[in-house]
């Protein structure tokens, strides 16, 4: 009887970390959408909203213009934990037209307002803004981007925001396509307020294996998810994300994960998608 109890105890110890991780990750799911959808998302089991930085924080407009969004965020049923769509295409992050002063002024306004509404994560995707001009040296562009990320990390430290570099598929930019490449940038910057994002959609488009998540380790801070063929929500086409979830479990991932999808019927699909994510996380 004593040996039997010991066996049961060992099994519990082996599986408890996995169960705790699954539950924790299920509690850290959000959606890239308007804060107006917060009530629906809360009922569906989400814990936050991921806003559009450029559209919601409006860094190019004055405080009076932002006031209505500030009020809306303060009254939202869910926090705006993260933000994406950072820099518009007319702010060049690399190439001969870079204006670092203008770029950092835009970024600081965005982060100041982000802090006001409680945003903790800024996604640095901005594929058009970071696109390398055809006649510009790639090596020089990478140096420019690293220098920018160092300055953004310092602003992030000031406003308690972590900037996450988002690798994007080749159709969207020509700089940083994989989690491995993004991780290299983060290591080069070497600042706690700059980390990397893993977007399962872009990883699948670039045929990047889940081992890249394991290699990133604690440098991975945020994730996005959508199915490969049409960027649909989990459960629409039936894509299997379990290799990525297993990789997250392996590194004891503590970050969040946002659905960034194309929607046909948002109200129905988002509820189904969150349920499908939780099902796959708990496999």
C-alpha cells in the first residue's frame, strides 16, 4: 500500500507542472481587436485585448484627440495588455530616409499613452516601415534596426513597456522573417525591455519548426496565432498547433498569446477559436 501511494505521488509530481502551465496559458489569451469587443471576449474566456498602437494611441495627434480613447480604455471590461501596428509605413526604420529623432518622438508619445491605459507589450512588426529599400545594403539596415531597438528598449524601460520584435513572412517585409532571426536581434541589443515574439502563422508560412521557440527560451515574451492557409482563427481549417504549445511548455513560457486572425463572423468564430486553443493547449 505504501509503495502504491509513492507511485501515485510520483505521477502527480510529474504531471502537475504541465497542468499548471496549461491552466496558466489558458488564462493568458487575448485577441487583436477593438476594446469595444471586451465584453464578448471576457465571456469567451479572454483575459485582455491587443489594441492597434497607431490607431488607438494616435501618436501623431494631440492629447485632446486621444482623450476619448483613454476614457474608453479606462472603462473597458478587459485590460489593453498589448498593442500592435506600431509604426506606419511612412516612418522609415531602415534605409537612407531614417529620421531617428522623429521616430523616437513618435515612439515616446505612443509609450506614454500606452502606459496611461496599462499597455505592457508593444509589438514591433511594422513590415512596411522596416522594409529595406532595394538599393540599400542589408548589413547596414540590420545595424540601423539594432540601433533603433536599443533606443526603443530604453524608452520601454522608462514607461515599463516591453517591445517585442515580430518576425514576419517574406510577403510582408524583407527584414527578419523567423523567430531565430528575431532572437539574434534581441541578443544583439541585450536589454530586458526588448524581447522576441513568435507568431505561429508566420512560422508556418516560413516553414520554421517549433524548436525555434525552445532556442529562444526566456527571450520569448509574446505570441500570436492564426491558421496558415487564410489566416483564419484556430478551429476553422483544423490546423494543429500542438507542436508550438509543447515548445512553450518546454521553456515554461510565462507570456501571453493573442489571436491575430481574419474573421468572417467574429462573434461566433472567436468563441470557437478560444475553446479550440484551450483544447490543444491541454493535450
